[in-house]
């Protein structure tokens, strides 16, 4: 097993362990029938368990693929590497989002965050489609806000909109 596969396996097992611990804690949240305070944490914990399992399984499948491909073709293009600047921009956007969420409000900050994150994640050689990004960000932010407010009966910070 290569070093990369060992790292993938370690990350997968750690993620699976953390998600199982999170699932146990989510089941301990007091609640009642229907959608309550434990619903979202339980769903997230289940999704994290699935992701941890997939990560762990992918380490084993990559090991099998690496053994097959090493005997077939020695010349393969290297996978693309995420630039550290993109990661730093994303962390900065998350920090800005968290700081301004209360005063500005969920709908506005989520739309701004999504729009800027789309720009950050657009590959360098591709055209930035501003109108499409704005429409997706505004619609997504509005749908999430209304879903939490009307369906889940949970209030998110309205901020400047104050409705």
C-alpha cells in the first residue's frame, strides 16, 4: 500500500470514527415526534458516516487500481492540485461569513458568500458567469431561508432585511 493510500485510509477511518461519535451524540439530543432539534444533526451524522465509509473504501479500491495501472502504462498525467491560495480565499470567505452573519443577516450574507465562493472555485481558464452565479446564489439563499422559516419553523438571522 502506498503512502497516499495509507493517508486516505487513515483519513477515512478517522472520519468514520468521528462521525459515529457525532451520531451517538445526535441521538442523545432530546426531542419529540416529527422534525425537532435532533433531526438535522442526525441526518448530518448519517451523511458523514457514509462519506467516511466511502473514503475508507476508496483507499482500498485505489490500491487495486494502482497495482493494475503500474503494470499497464507508466506515463500518466498527474492529478490537478488545489492551489493553497484557493483554500486561503475559501477560509477567508467562511470567516467573513461567520462574522457578518448576525448583523447583515442570513439571506444577504449567504447570497454574497455563495456568489464569491463560485468565483473562487471557477477554474482559471474558464469564464466567470456572473449573472448565473448571482441567480443561483440569490435563489438558493431565499429557498433555504424560507424553508427554515416556514417548514422547519426555525428563525435564521434576518439582519438588515428585518422580516
